[in-house]
C-alpha cells in the first residue's frame, strides 16, 4: 500500500559523555563536609553562560569511559580512580537543534583529590542539593545520580570511594550522614558496621588524639566496591 504521507527527515544522532563528580567538601576548616560537585560554565551556545556537567562529544576512535575521563581531565584537571557508567539520557528535545544521546558516568573522589580540581571562573564546586538551573537536562541527571548514590550507600561499599585505605567508624558514619543528609545513631551504626562482612578491623588505632584512640578499619577486599554486572567480570 502506497503511503503518501510526507516523512520528515530524521535528524542525525550524535553521542556525548557527561560525568557527575561527587566529593565531600567543607567551606571552612572544622565545618562538617557536605556533598558537592564541580560544574563547568558553558562558553558557547546553546545555553552559553549556564553551568553544566563536565563532558563533550565522543571521538570515534575512543571508548566511552576513556572519553569521559578525557573530558574530565581537560575541563576540571580531575582524574578519578572510581568511574562508573550511570545511565543514558536521550530525550528527543534535550539539546536544541540536535539529537544528542549522552552516556553519563559518575565519579566519587576523596577530599584530597577534590582539592586538585582546576577551580576558576568557569569551573566551580556547588552543593549537590542546591544547584542553579543547569544547561540541557543536567538538573535531572544530577537528581538521578543523587538517588543512585543514596540508594547504594546503604548496601554497598560505595562509601569507600570517599575514604582513605583505613578509617574510623566515626569517619565512615560521617560519610553516610553527609550523603543521606540525616543524622545516624552512633551506637546503632557501630553495631551494624561491626556485624557487617564489608569492613575489617586492622588491629591499629588512630593516633594523635587526646582521648582513647579509636580503632581503624579497612574494607574487605573480597567484597566488590559496587556490582558492575557480568560485563565487568568477563
């Protein structure tokens, strides 16, 4: 059957990568750290002048994760050790005039790593829950990343990405409280963590304090940081 309905030419689809980087940072020494992420100010249209997630187009000769890492390094000078694919965002109208599908990664960095970011006029850290209106659909992307982070932190080793190799239970609880944005009962948290196979007491104590030094723990290397699925194990 002949269909005489005129067909609109489909716009070509291009691929890009973006990355949500989370770190625990405090404005001033002695303040409780909160969840922050770096944003990059766009210098060209569309959305010139607005803040956006670090990212850009994918070179045909490079893999997705490599492209995400390259754009991160170029725009923020950060090279996170933890980088995980988050989701693909491809709504038809998400980019004015073009059809762009973004493969979004997320990265978690420790405070000392976050200090290496190239902060300036066009790169700035923002509170993760108090963002301005971002370019494209990047507010929705950050909301999704926050939901994933807060879901994962209670059942996986993901908090390890914010800590050093060894840590106290108080430091671990501070990470959970900063991510979840609520206070946790110290005694209940201690019982839960000490009964979990995810962490192991090192037999050492934190030195330098005036009071009884707290125990140091490390994560159990036999437990994966996150479940990256069967592709990561092949």
